C-alpha cells in the first residue's frame, strides 16, 4: 500500500461542518455528484462569475460579497472578512472551491485501495486529471470483484474551455442533466426537508463521468455555450454496455444494504440532443429535444418566472398535450423567517424509456404517479429552526393499473443551536395502501405504515474536538429496529481523525437505518445498518506537508446472526501527493 500514489487538490483545513443531514436517508447520487464537482471540476472563487456561483447554490447575498471581493483586488484579508459574513450553508459551499492564486495543480492522480469480505476481494480505483490552459483530461479505471462481469471500467473524458464560442467542450464519458429530468428520465436527487430541494436550480449540467457504479451517463461529444442571456448545449452519444442483470431488490456490500447498482444486461444506445435556456427580464424559458436512430424525437419545455422578490414559479412538461404528458410545477415563497415550496407532479404513462428510470419522487419505486409535495421552513428566532414536509399522491407499480396505491408521508425536524452545542429531533411517517391482490399472502393489514424517529446531540468539547450522539428508531406492522451511534471527531491544521461505534438491531430491510461516517473521498460516507450487529470505524488523515496527504479508514462489522461471518474487517488506504 505504501506504493500507492495519488495527486489531488489540496484545500485549507477548516472546522468540518456537516454538509449532509445525518438523520435523513442518504442520497448516493447527490453525494457522488458533489464529490465530482470538487475533485474533477473545482470552482476557482477568484474568477467564478455570477452564473457559476448561482449554479453552485450560493445565495444572492454571498454572490454580491464574492463579486465585490473579486473587483476589490482579491486580497487575503478581504477574503477572510467576507467569509465571516456568509451563512453556514454558503460557508460550506465556499469550502468546496479553490483559489487560483494559491493552488493551481496541473496534474492530479488519485488511487485508492479498498478491501472487505463482502466485496469478495480487493477493489482498486484509479483516477487521473491532467490540467492545462487548453483543457483537462480525466481518466478513471475501476477494478471491482463484485462487478467482474460488467464493462465500462475504463473511462476517459477530455474537456476544454478554450474552444472559440464554446463555454465547454467535452469528448468522452460524461453526465447530463437537463431541465427537470423529464426528458432524460433521470431520477435526480432525493427530495430533502429543505424547501429549496423542490426547486430546480439549474437547467443544464455537463460533468465528466465519476464512477462506473452509475448507469445514467453518455459517451460521445458535447458542447456548451453562453452568450449574454442565452445558454445552450448539444451532444451526440454512442454508448455500448453489457453485463449481468441484477434482479435482486437489495444488494449487501461493505457499507450495508442498498438498492442494486447496474441493472442492464446489454445496451447499445445512440442518442443526440439539444437544449437551450433563454433569459429575459423576470422570465427564463427552457427548450430541449432528444432523438435516437429510429427517428423518434422527444421534447421538454420549461418556464421560470420571478413573480416578485419573494415568489418564484417553475413549470416543466414533456409534451403539448398536458393530459398525456409528464409535468412538474414548483411554487416557492421566501421571507427572512419563513420559506414555503409546493410541487405538483403528474406522470400519466408507464414507459421507463431507454435512458434511465422514471422519477420516483414518492419513494415507492413507482412507474407512474400523480402527487403533491410541500416544504415549510420557519426560524422563529435565531437558535431555532423548524421544518415540515408532506408528500402525498397515487402511485402505480408493476405495469398494472390495479396496483395503484395511495402514499402519504409526513416529515418534521427541529433544530436548536447554541454556541458549542446542537440538538436535533426528526420524525417521519409513511403510509402506503391499500394492499393489492399480490400482497394478500404476505400482508396482514390493508395499509402499510412506517414510522421513524431520530435524535442527535453535538457537543463541542474543545477548539479541535467534537462529540456526536445519534439515536434512530423505526417501526412498522411487523417489528421495530433501532441503533445508537457515538462518534468523536478531531481536526487541526495537520491532522483530522474520527472514531465511531454503533450498535444496531434491524430485523427487516424495510426498517433499515443509515448513519454517517467520516471516510475517504470516493466512499459514500455512510453505513446502512441491517440485521443484528455492531460496527466501529477509525478514520485518520494527515496533511503535515503542503504536497502530501495520507488517509486511512479501518472498520469492523460484526453480525451476531451469522457465525461464519461474525466479524468483517475492511479498510481503505489512500496516499495523495500534489505536484
């Protein structure tokens, strides 16, 4: 392992704020996409314009402060001053950027070695990035014993921002996200408790490919441009992939139990697409089309309207006939102490399409749905934050209209923050029904209800030491599950470390619970508890030298119900050098 070399970006050590809600169900896709932007497409805060900052999620107040700092000379003192005026969310976003005058690496190479019994051997992940004034070359190769029969393990992406009239030109493997996701039928991020999770911030996203575990990506040529109030993108893709077809509902690996990864057996997809965003006054119009070799053309239309300083409206549809077209509508209202967002979704058909899976926003793995979502956030005074979410509607499963089910889900969260101490309480209840004929053999009730509770306490023991306690419970008609986790986190300019222990009892997959762990960059960073057992982990990171970083994670999971695999030791190692 000592021979592993990795070149990567180096960011300043700051107090590690939680960028994800540790009591919520983790979203793997959102997590990997945020890592992708930091590792392979970092934002230079010294040159980023307002569009780039808005796409990253910065508030309007933060964008004004950053642009004023850029125009005033980009001094170190000015950077510290405006950083202190930012909100906690903006400071977390700022931590994922780089400053070009301080760090501009030309070569980045990352290599990680991971082992666990559930993987069936060693997993080797290699990444490389060569950066120049003309463009970037990204290389990724993954050797995973759990996916030995799958292809697409070697990936190249060449991107450039120096081509005339183009903001970005990409050749190779890349990701695309257009509009609301209706056209590409990509699932997108899971709806969170925050009202902004219902609003689509960006219409066009083009990124290099990150991991072979994701299946919604393209291979070919793509270009993106922006001129005054007009932004556009075009791509041509010819991707071939083949491998095993995993019919299992869940997959167990070193991080617990998850939905399976790749699910295709053979694909040969030739696709061409074009999209554009036009901005004028308080309106933004989005147009997109997609075509394959058969000549079939799909389209999507979107409209965004800034009604007033406090109100915002978005409408997306994939066809002119609203009765037979998929559509999403968002309305948002925001003041200094309150935010409200309402979303309506209408998916009348059950065609999954060739490019991915249908959006299942109700969390029921539905093929079609008609639903509403509401998010409310209130801050009555500075230390207190209250959130409430409601998701309700009808969902159709298994390609039969007789499988229509009603879904009603409530979520609530309360936060109390004082200097040095934070309290958080979460509650959710999901009710699905009525049972269909296929459920009679396994269901004893007409409706299925799942309730979850979560409690956390964060205590700042000293300037560099923090303690965290997580308690989570779940129950339904068949049983109960629970876990308790304790974690101590230490950080300094040279060292960062964490040690954690969790005891859990989860009798069924429906009652599974997730917890956050400090981990290497390529790991998702959370463990999904399943069965009856316990787990501990140790994470260390050393940055004693400006150009060298050493990371190590060791964890052990003990399953009390399986004597043959009662203890599983797994570890990941990474050595990073920046030249």
